[in-house]
């Protein structure tokens, strides 16, 4: 069975440009997470979905970040415009549901803003 | 956020048993303790989860004392490939729950 798939694996953009990350969770997983990980730090939650509903987006910088999970499956995270400080690894994870804390992570997208 | 405290780094040698302790003084009645492992350039990977006493799987053991204010992840006979960051999470598993990672413990295994 395929795990959580993220694309692209790497992305380099100039500041002020838009960027989008895509995530395909494990089939049947209702809960989807987007995390941001800076070098030397643990992952930090940006947003959590239960099916297509964003149930926890308190950590998402809504002035430049947006996310969607149409039909409760794939998800896209967008940054517009990107800033130098957005350089980090963006991780997507999924789990069967909110009561199951075994989350499965993708390999992440490493974003470099220059 | 439910935060835990663990050492920033640990060193060990191949073949030794490694014990990583995590403190979670504010653990709630319905919180579980979960450990994840992360290798460079990869996402975290679930290792083990427990509520109290001892849990063992093919990878590790997790010891949680009666007061549940701390826990210990035990890795038997580590190898070089166990070099990774280990995260201790305290999670409610409810609709209000989230996975809070903290900085984790960098375990380095030497030959």
C-alpha cells in the first residue's frame, strides 16, 4: 500500500512568488495534517483536517497561507506571497481518525525561498 | 498544547541499550504517550504508544510509571541505523487533540 505522497520533493522560488504543495494521504484516512519543520526543530502543526473540514487552523498564518482539502482526500497547501522565513520542510501526514494518533508522514517538501 | 520535556541529545555505542526519558507533568487522564522516530530527510515514523505500565513491540519498549508523569523509551541493542531524532508526544486523541512534537532527542549511535 502506498504511503502518504507529497510533491514536489524540493522547490526553490524567489521571495514574493506563490508556491503550492500537494499531498495525497493514505486511502481511507480521514484526518490530514500539514506541518512545518525548521532545521533542528520538531514539526509544528499548521492545519488539521477531519475529512474536508479544517478543525484546527489556529497556527496557520492566514494572511499568506491557505489550504484546502476538496472531497476530503487530496490536499493542497499554498503560500502567497512567499517570504524568506518560509524556507522549511513542509510535511503532510494522515491518520485513520482523530482518535487514532498513529499518523503516517510523507517525506515532505523542502522549500527554499531566495 | 500538551508539552513534554526530553533531553536534547544522547550518545550511545552499538549493542548497548538506550533509555530516553520524557517528562509530562501535566498529563491528563485521557492522554496517551506516543513516540516517533525521524531520520534526516524523512518524515517522522510512529514507534510505540502507551497509556500506563509497559508496552513492547518489535522495535522498542515503553515504560510508564503509575503516576504517568514520565515515560521511558527503551531501545534494546542499538545499531548505527538507530541514529535519529526521537520525539515524545502527549496526545489526547480527541477531536480537540493534535500531535505536538517539541524538539525531540537526537540519539547518535557510535561504532
